[in-house]
C-alpha cells in the first residue's frame, strides 16, 4: 500500500494497457525484424546477447509494443543493417 503523499519512487506505467493498433507499418516492421533475425540464424533467446530481454523482444516481433526510434536503432545495430531497412514496406 502506498502512503498518502509519498512519491512513487519513479515507478511509472510505461503504457496505459491499451493495445497497440497493428497498422500495416507496424506489421511490416515486425515482419522485417523477424525475417532479419532468421536470416542471421538467430533465435529470440539469442537476442538477449544483443541487449534485448526475451519477453520484450517477443512483443517487438509480434507488434504489440510501440517501438521508439532508439529501439529501432538498437535493433538495426544488432542486425548490422541501417535502420531504414527495418522500416521498408517491401520485402527484404
């Protein structure tokens, strides 16, 4: 229980619990990420060695998290590609 008037110690909710709407772009980016991972011969668990938590990475590939630009840059670096490649609407 929180005491009245006490700060939350920086624990803020990162998202409101509202599901992210899967637009065509979100679907395509998550597909691109999955394809790149498979092309590199990596599993989702392998992404831990590249700085991603397993559960978070699963959500990235399923398109259920809203990716920030910094996350897109981290993913591109992990795969050794330019960030634009993750955002392309066409096949890799």
